C-alpha cells in the first residue's frame, strides 16, 4: 500500500521578506487542495509573525494550512536603521535555530512528525533538516531560472573570472555558460562574482551554500515555464535531481489568494478602461525598492513631457518636490496609487508599457500580460532579468545609462510607444505570452510537473 499513513504533516519554511513568502503560500494552498484526495494533509507554515499576519489575513477555507511564528531575531526595543539588509541579517542570525524550535512545536501540536519539508530555496539548512529526518526536501526558487542557474554555477563563474577581474564594470560576456552569450559580467549580482567586499556576508554565505545544496534536493520548484528559456531549463535539469517548472504562478496558482488580495480598492481597472488600447504606461518598483528622490522626479518630469497617461503604484514619500504635480493627477494625465492589482493591470488591454525594477514576479506578470518593459533594475537578480528582457527575448529596453533621467525615460517611452522597435517588442512578448498559456493549458508542461510534485508529496516517507 503506497499510502500507509492516512494523515500527513508537511512543514513549510518561508523567507519572510520581499515577495518570497506570498508565492510560497500560494503554492502550499494549491497543493493542499491537490493532495487532499490522498488523505488528510496538514500543512504548518513557518514564518515570522509580521509575515504571517499579512499572509493569513484572509485565509478562510484553508484551515489545513496553519501559520506558526518563528523568531525574527530582532532584539527587544531595537530600532531599525532603515537599511533593508538589517532585518534580513538579524533573521538569518536566528536561523536555523528558530525554525528547528517551532518545527518541534508544530509536530507536537499536530500530533505527527513531518512527512515532507517545503522551503524557500534560500534555506539550504532545510535540506539538512529534511535529511536528518529522511523526508523529501522541496525548495521553491521564487526568482527566475536563469538566476537559479547562476547560483548553481557560482564556483564555476568565480573560477573563470578570478576574484579580481574588474567585477561589476566588466562588459565581457559569459560565453563559457550555455545560454549566457548575451549576458555580461556587469549584469551579475556581486555575490556571484566574489565573496569579498559584500554588504552582507551572511547573505553571501547563504546564497553560496544554497548553490551547493540545491542539487541534493528531491526536486527544485520554480515559478516559471520551460519554454520561456528552454536552454536554461534543460541545463538546470542536468544539475538538479529534478526541476519542476510550476509557473507562471499567476496562471497556475489561481486558487490561492496573494498576500494582498486582488481587490481594486483604488479603482485602477475602471480608470484603465477609460483609455485606448496600449496607451497607458504602468509604473511599479515592486515590494522592496524605493527609487531615490531625484529619479522619481526625473520619471515624473518625463511622464509629463511625454504626455502619456500613466498608472503609478507609488511606494515611499513624495519628499516635497514635484509633490504638487504628482498629486495633481489631472494635469499629468496620471493616477497615483499606493497599491495596484498589478496582475490584472498588466492584463488590461490599455496598458502599453511597464516601467519596472525587473523583479522576477513583475517580469513574468508582464509576459503573461504581453506588455513590453522599460527597465530600471536595482539589485539582486534584477540586472540579469533586465538583460534577459532586452537582449535575449527582445521585449523591453533598459533606461539609458541605467538610472532614470528625464531624457532617458522620454527616449525609452518613445522607443516602446512610437517606434517600430516597440511594435516588434509587442509581437515578441505576445509569443512568450502564448507559450505561457500553452504551458498551463490542458496537456501543457505544467500539469506534468505539478502532478510530479503531488506524487512526491503523497508518496511514502523515505521511498
Ligand atoms: C524581490 O522582488 P520584489 O518583491 O521587489 O518584486 P517582484 O518580484 O516584481 O514582485 C512584486 C509583486 O508585488 C505585486 C506584483 C508582484 O507579484 O504583482 N505588486 C502588486 O500586486 N501591486 C503593486 O502595486 C506592486 C506590486 C526581489 F527584489 C527581486 O529581485 C526578485 O526577483 C523577487 C523574486 O524573488 O523578489
């Protein structure tokens, strides 16, 4: 009997920053529905209380997924400096002890040992914990397949480049890696090139250990689909025991609410519907980045000069200057909101371009919406994603000089909205959009990969 235990317990370890925990919870919720037929399955979702509070505010109907709070490592009364790396470092200092402790508590409360461990891919130590217990380890990589491959190849990259090859300023391409001819050394995040001279040695160390440990995982799950980058996907399959392409999540994990519900509290979709097809530019820099004030001002001035209607999901403070202009939406033909239902916005026919920081979710959502991108990457995988968008897929442009200036944005808007180049980008991204839909349609690659995942989760422990 392949199903000797009628009740199963699956632990999930979330990385509680940026948009990591939300997609992981979406996956878990979909999985909880898919595996229910195999018997009772209990999921314990371990994250910090801050992260769990945001994620579990609307979880009616998902009682089998229970949140457990792990210590976030913040000393009592500690005031944050404003550096976004600081809370991450404090959290990493508390790991994996914080997870081990609460895992024990969850097992005790639910009356059963874990059957399987799902985790954010960052947590290489989850592999060790799963190994000690002889259960499968299923890490989810929340960014793109290309950046995953680079982390698996970190030692190879460092060997090829040496530790002192001009690093981030180097325009040499990564010819030694299949599928990376268009990618330059300057497109890589620093941690891939050197372990020295980094902002956070804890993060560098975590990513390095992750690259070494992921090949031991039962399967690595990625929010992507095979045909978006088949050469990369094939290469990953040679490095990992199993690669499961289970995205794009916005198409495949529909059952599951995102951390912020798809509510359109600010009337973005109605506003878009008042505009012509492909006439509006959507602006958002994701959940972590706030561009510096002078770049925000430059973008506002460029939008005013270009006269293109815009919808701007605005984080941060307006800092006085341009405030009057930015808030006076009628003079700027724009709408400024604190949060937009981005997935729906990018699917709206009125949106003709997306000014973005190139976080992986945003890139994939733009692909699903068929919207060309204007890229201003900031950190981590974002430059790599930008270069992939521009030079591999040909579906967007980098803002000239890498930072937003009034002239640079006006030029990028012209290229995407007015030039033939923009029309070609639209055609190419329409092809990727079609491939994304084919992947998730009946008989597409998604169902095969997701069924594989369900099989792993429902099989016997240790088998
Ligand atoms: C980190 O990326 P971010 O969280 O900054 O950015 P994205 O990956 O693009 O994800 C942002 C998500 O927030 C949603 C949007 C995306 O799903 O639809 N959103 C929204 O719904 N409404 C808004 O007004 C604004 C955003 C990291 F910084 C990146 O480098 C990584 O690639 C990424 C994935 O690991 O995580």
